[in-house]
C-alpha cells in the first residue's frame, strides 16, 4: 500500500520573503551549473561530477558574484 501526505504551510510575510530569496538563489545556482555542464559537454564531451560542481560553485561563482 502506497501512502501519500500533502502539507500546506501558511508563512508570514517575512517567511514568504525569505522563501522567495532562497528559491531565487537556488534557481540561479542551478542555471549557472547547468550552463557550465552544457558548455563543457559541447567542447570536451565530458561530464561534470558532483564534486566538480561543488568546487565550481564554491570557488568560481562565489568570487564572481559575492
């Protein structure tokens, strides 16, 4: 038997703002890493590992955008 649960949250205005900021940052990072993966595959025909993605995010994107 498969069970499913649905939850609904009722955030305050401050929480809604924080959620919007968080999801915006996550979407930005995802798109940047996806673009890097596509570029690497088109040029070298190699994939980017999870460790390489973390290193790219922490070393290059932080320097450029912070």
